[in-house]
C-alpha cells in the first residue's frame, strides 16, 4: 500500500476519492456547530486565528471552515502528510510544509508569515506522531510571534469508527449526527517567557481535551483518552 501511494497518479486518485468521501459524509449527516461565536468574533474584527484540533479528529475539519479568510494547514513532509495535503487541497485548504519534529523553525516562520498577512492557520498540536492528545509547544510559540489567538475545535459523530492507530483516528460514517465544538481563544502575550508559553500550551491541551470529551458525550461515544504525559512515562508505574 505504501509503495502504491508513492505513485503520483495513484496518490492523486486516492486524494480525490477521499475528498469526495468527506463531502459525502458531511452532506448526508446532520451537523450542529457550537461555539461558532469565538472564531466569528475574530473574523468580524478582521483578525486571523490559529485553529487547532487533535490529529485523530482531522477528517471532517475542512468542512468547519466557512469564513472568508484563507486557511493554511501545517502538514508534515512525510508520505502521509503529502497525501493529506492533496486531500485538503480539493477542499479549499492551503498547506504549509513542516512539523514540530523536522524543519520546525522553518514551519514556525511560515506560519507566522501567513498570520501576519491576515490568513488563518490550522495545526494539529499532537501531530504527526504524537503522543496522542498532548500539545507540543510550537503552537504557543507561533501565537506569540504573530500575536494571534489560538482557537481550539473538535468534532465527533454518532456514526464512526475509531482506528487502532496511535491517534485513534475517527472516521465519520454517512447518515449520522455530528457536532463541531469551538472553544474560547487562548492568547499568548508577545512578551511571554518560557513559563507563560508552557502555561498557554497546557491550556490549549486541556481545552482541546475538554471539547473532544464533550463532543463524544453529545454523540454517545466513549471518549478517547490522551496518551500518558511524558512525566508519567518517565516516572513509570507506582
């Protein structure tokens, strides 16, 4: 399968089919959007934002963006990332290449430039390799550099399959009932020190987990739990 996806025409076909599937699921399901006033208020004031969601809740996110400002999504450069970039391009989302683990500084600058130009940026702060539902500090650094708020968002669906992958990727199925939930913005002061950046990172992580649990609750799903924190892994079993 990986060999096939390295083939350009095959990857293009898979990306087109995946985009059509996302459109089909969105069109055949009943969706409720909660908290839309948070990004709506920023857009009404002409301010860009950094939207963030967990890697495992990526599938339907292109359909939540209904605002006029262009959206750029940070996508890793590995094979899966290139496929995701092709998929979301069909759905009107632009891409920024990079990740928190490779060429992170370059990606951070590209994000900041897009935000300065009044575009919006989307990030999966636990991607591309995890740990699941644990935010990396890069998103808070980007918010500091660009003076832009972070707005968390999550989704769930009554009809869906959670994969056994590291991120417990949720594949929504057609003819269900789904919910998107936007959270309150998280602001990072331009003079934030390392302690303030860590506090913002922790706030983003906590709010995203709260939104994801609430979305799952509203859709009758068993919530996905975050991976153990690094400090918990280091400490080992009690």
